[in-house]
């Protein structure tokens, strides 16, 4: 019983600081559709996003969170979110 609570806590929790293990990260087969324009530096940042019960990509038994890699673009005076890259990781947020 204690193990099921622990597993549920990992699936629903958010706020971890470790990067995901390679087997926990799913990659899109196609190249990312987001890119920074010329003159901008690409800055990949993980974001913790909510996920409804049984929704892809993680299909949790209840509502939870998952990590989505976003590409941010930075210039000398500008910093903006170009969007999700298609890379995600199920489990605790980091």
C-alpha cells in the first residue's frame, strides 16, 4: 500500500530538480518545428505543464503534470518562447 502511494506521489508531483533519465524522455521522430531567427540564441528550457487524466503522452490514472521542452529565443534585448520542441518527459517536474 505504501508503494502505491509513493508511485502516485511521483506521478502527480511537481518540482523535482533532476533531469530525466534517457528512458523517460520521449522524442519526436521529426525535426522540431520551432527555431530561432537569425541573430538570436536558442535557449532550451523545460516547463512543467498540467495533464488531464488518461491524456497522452503520459496517460496517468488521474490528473498530473509532465515536462515539455520549450525553445526560447534570446537576443541582446529580446527573450521569447518560440514554442514546444516536441520533446517531453513524464514524471516529476524539474
